[in-house]
C-alpha cells in the first residue's frame, strides 16, 4: 500500500492536517481552561468579598454570633466547600462547619497564609481539587476597643471553592473539541482522497496504461485530456511525444526500406561486377601479353611502339580497376599477428618515398616509443597506410609536408594505438568529406572511387576504425585506430 504515490500523499496530508488541527485544538483548550479558571477565580473573589464585608460589619458592631451565622449561611452552595476564620497561629475561630471550631486549619490553607499568598489550588484527600483563598483581617481604629491598639492581623478569612464543576465543564469542552477534530479530520481525509483519486490517480493510471501500449509498439494510442491543468498538459505532451515517435518510426522505416533496396542493388551490382571482372580479367591478360609481344617487334623511337606502350598503360589501369572490384566485392579474410605499428609504418613509408610524386614532399615522423603491440593483418594495414599516404602526397601537387604520428589512446576502458596521417594540401570540403567513403565516389580523373571504402573495410575487419578530419584550405588528417589486446589472441 505504501508503494503507491497517491497513498503516501494522502497519508502525508492527513498527518499534516492532524498535526495542524491538533495544535489548534490544544491552543483553544488551553485558552478555554485559562478562561474557566479566571471566571472561577473572579466568582470566588466576589463571594469572598461579599462574605468579608458582611463579617466586617457584624464584627464592627460586636455581633460575633452573627458572624458564625453568616458563615453557616454562605458556607453551603455556590461551589463553596468550606469557609472559616482562623487566627494567625492556625486555630479555627469561626467556621461554617461548627465541628471545625477549635481545630487547626488544613495545612494547605495555612501554608498559603504563611507564604503571604492570596490563593492556591490543591488536591483534597477524598478527591477533587479546590481553590483555596485567604484574606487577612487587619484591625483598624474601629477594632481597637475590642482587640487593643495597633494595626495587626487579628484573623484570617479562608474560603475553599470546589473546582469540580469547572473541570467537568473543561472535560466536556475537551471531548467536544476532540470529537469535532476527529470529524473534521475524517471529512478532510475523505475529501483529499476523493480529489487525489479523481484528479490524479485515475489520470496517472491512464497515462501508465497508454505508456505500456507504446512500449509494446502501438504508436497509434492517444489520450484525451479533459482538465486544463498540469495533468492535462502532461497528456498533451505525451500525445505530442507519441506523434513524434510515430513520424520518426515512419521515416526510419522508409529510410530502412530505401537502404535495403540500395543494399540489394549494390549486392546485385557487386555480384555482377565480380562476374564481369572475372570475365574481363582473363581477356585483359591475353591482350596485355599480345601487346607486349607486338611492341617488341618495333624498334625504339617508332611511333607504333609508343602507341603500343600507351595501350599497355590503359590495359594496366583496367586491370587495377578489375582487381579493386574483385577485392571490394569479396575481400580476403585477415591473417592476424602481433605487430609493432612503428616498424610497419617505417616500412610502408619507404615505398611512399620511392613514389615519383613524393619528390617535393617533406616528411615528419612523430612516433611514440614503446607502444604496445597490435593484433592485426600486417599486409592489410600496410595497404591502408600506403593508400592514405599516397592520397595525401597526390593532394599536395605543389609540394608540402606529410606528417605521420602515433600515440596511445585510452577510451571506454580500452586502449587503442592511434595513427594520424596529416597533409598540408588544399583540404576537403564538408560536402565531399561526407562522401569520400562511399563506393565509386572519386574526385580524381583516373580513380575508381574504391580506395578509401576498401581502406575503411580493411580497418573494420581488423577491429579498428578510419575517420577523417579536414577543413577547406587547412589540409586533411586521417585517423586510424587499432585496438590493443591485453589478453590472448582473439579467434577469427
């Protein structure tokens, strides 16, 4: 039950309400108690004042018997449990209860007088609480005839007022407040529960149900928000999100179908190209041999010999194109071995240096020492580096600098050996850069457009990657990443 957000919210609100109403109720109970005690004290003071005046008038006239009568008359009713006069030593002189005369006053009453207090509350032995009030009787000139000269306390008027009625009223008031509080809490809790369930729980359940349908793949589900509040806006947002997902899914499916059609066409073209390459390669070999024999029949400087050599050059170009088609259509499986990438680069760059177009090219080698060995096919990676380096050399038609860098890269808890081939050529525009790894795309007059796609395919076959970074007018930077194996050689 407590796993439900709505239940937790309801309980939290009820607890807050109970705390707030409880504090409010206690505050009002405290005020009511103070009010009742004040009213009782005021009533007792009025009674005590009336008794005091009556007694003083009787004593002034010397009617001491009338004092006893007054005490007996007022000593019963109005909540009074006892009224008496005792001397400063605590001996009762007059009392509403004649049996008390001559006895000592109750210790609580005498203590109030000795502490020079006017009142106090204490518990009776037989139960019940009383308000005890004392009023010293001080002699004046009118009392000197009977009590001698000098102002002094000639007696203490003491009255005990029962608080039972007050506490009964306070108890009834407390019960009324508690019952009212419980009723208010019940009504508020029921109201909060109805509101939360009606306006929050049901819409959330509807949203959860619709989300489950979307999770199962149904993107046609929609909600119909009725209230124009946060929940309604949430439903509108859900509908918008599902609508965007549906459009994105349709676009992806359309793009997927287009890609599948393209892949099918490319596969068909590849099979056809491979078949044609096989059919063309053998005749080309025969033609190439025949041209070589025929060119030998003509002496040096003969124009016909030059024509034969040009024919031979074009045949070699066709043969290279056929070989690229065969390799792209069905590349060979890599033969893995551990290799030092720096040694492999040095060997490969020797071939680049021998290329006729490398005469005006300066080379800078920035190779990190002690790189870990990589698990690769040496011939395939050498072919990739050679192709990229020759492309860089050919891009710098007016000369430039070819920089080859190696270092160790850590990414995604793995180690990679990074090889960067950087040229200072004209760079590659963004439009061309997005197409250079597309088969048959080329900017060269005599290129096949398969060199870089084959290089990327070889890198992926070796567990690595090939990317390019370039800005127009700032040269190009080809980045090769090869994984470092820290365990046993992988199976192929």
